[in-house]
C-alpha cells in the first residue's frame, strides 16, 4: 500500500474529500516523526510501537573493492508489532 492508497482509503472510509484525508494522513505522519525526533516512543495499543535506536559508529568494507570504510553513528527508527497485530496477521494472513 502506498501513501496515495492510504489517503484514498481514509477518504472513502471516513466519507471525506481526498484533500482532507491527505491532510489528516500528513498530520499523523508529521506527529510520528516529531515524537521520534524528540526521543520519545510511540505506543499504539493493539498495533505496535515505534522507537528510535542508536547505532554506534563501526568499520565496514566496500564489497566491490574490499577497502575499509568508516560507518558513522546514527539513529534508526524501528517498529515492533503488538501482540494483537501479530495474531491478526497470522490468523487472517495466508
């Protein structure tokens, strides 16, 4: 599903214009990004949680040349699905 697909589904399900649905989706995404940037976690009961992990700098290798490369430290967002989401995927999935 793409962002455009999500906007279309929200517009259809909530009986609103695509423009309003797009604004709503943008507000939600911006709120998630702001919260993660401030170092907080986001927990959506029954769905999952978003958190930021710190990755230390490390040495890597260029696979083409084999030369050593310094990989800088960075922050990485990750999602951990909740128990209910896992169960829904496994019972209704395949």
